[in-house]
């Protein structure tokens, strides 16, 4: 199902006819990405625990280019159903944005049982859910000819900042970085390109009240992340961006 028409005169990938999956599309970064990509002209399959909330967050849209489906990161069955429903509706998958994620505070001190429960929850949502989506979407992305994957990681995927950080969250985001590189190798020969997008603090509910986070006035807006995803989806096969850190603070290595 390779489609050379996806390349415009500047060798950038055009949005028309390309079907993009977005997980966690009902709020925050995911909703902002959905609004931006819809405005760009993409066809969207939005996954969220509450599909109606994803539709409301998207706002006015072209129903011919949008479908919503139930996606619960803790429910493997919902992943399979979402992929199958997308193929049934649109017949192809050209891109996957792994955005759904959670943050729980896990440190070496504190209650061990609570820490392990939070660690397991983050592992299942932040790592296993993207892993499942990648496994199921990769055959379709290979067939598309110019498949694109953007995994929303974090600057925490690049280092352990300080004692205010959640050890568990940092571990899961490092794992997302590894998943990204593994998917890049898995799909490279068929034109699949993968980016681990690693933003610093973004003004969403995820870090509301979080100690040690960048102050609200200096945080990125979800629309900034959406703009970046839009840009990444246009890049041709010979312009692969494996990792893209975007920081809000001065750090020597980021």
C-alpha cells in the first residue's frame, strides 16, 4: 500500500490521506496534537479511555477524517480492538503517536508496597501499552511505505535530574527511549522512522503541584509539542530524528 503521492514537491510528507493514531487524545498533549494534526489535514484515529471526551477535546472537525475508539492502557484487549477498528474504517495506518502516560512518585524511601504498586502501574501504562501498540501497528506502518512513530518520552528519558524526581517515572521513560530505537531498527528498511520526543515540563495536569518541576510560567504549552509532532511527521525518510530533547531549563547535557 506504499503511496508515493505522500511526497510533495519539497520531498516533505504531505498530510492528505495519511492516517495517524494518537493515544491519550482526550486532554493535555494528546488533545493538542489531535487538534493540530486535524487542522493540518491528517485523518485521525483517537484512542482514549473515554472516546466522547476525545471528540469534545478535538472540537469542530470533519467526521470523514476522524474516528474515536476506547483505549485503556491497562487493557490489552482495547489495544487490539482499536487497531482493528482503525483498519476496518480507514484501511491503513501511516503514523502512531504514543502519548498516553502517567506519573506516580516513587523514591527509595517511603512505603515499599505503595512504591511497588505505583511502579507497576507506571510500567504497564508508560511502557507495556506503547510496546503493544508498536507490535500491532508496525506491520501496517511498514505497508504504508512512509510510516512514522513519535513516542512522547521526557527529558527524564535522558538523565536522572535530582532527588525531587520520581525514580519510577524516570525508569519508564528510559524504557520508552529504548522502545523507540528498537522500533526504528524494526521498520527502517520499509520506510518507518521513529522519534523519541523528550520534552521538559509541559503545562498539563500531569505535573500540577509536582515538587521540583519547572515553575508554571516557564513551562511549555501543549501546543508547542503538537507543533513539533506536526513537523516530525513531514520529514522524509532521509531525515530521521531519533531523539529530540526540548528543555525548559538550563542543563549541561540537555
